[in-house]
């Protein structure tokens, strides 16, 4: 089975996205418990960005999803990031 990037994305207006951003694709075959081999898979998006103004618009979209596919956003966190110098 081939694991893939799910069709969920975020659009950040008035922001510069860092090259260090990435998407982790969950490729587990088995769950953590006995008889749990049909686990849900997830993609973890880590998007590092610098806002270009004091306000910006964030849009979540499933436009890249396959027709009829059921996907969901489970958790969104926005926090300050200070790179190491």
C-alpha cells in the first residue's frame, strides 16, 4: 500500500512561508493495540511562516481531496517560533 499526502491544505495570505516547513505522512501499518490494524492515518503539517503585516488571513481547504473522500482537521495550533541563532 502506498501512503500519500492527504488533500487538506492551508492558505496563508500576507505571510512568507519558510523552506523549513514540511508535511509528515503517517505510514503506520498496525495500531497500538491488539486487533487494531485498520488505523486512521494522518498527515502532520508544520508550516513555519513570517507574517508580513499585523493581521493575516488563514484559510483551510480540501480542494485537493479526491472526489467523495472524507477528511477532517483535528487540531490547529499557532504559536510563536524563535529560530536558533
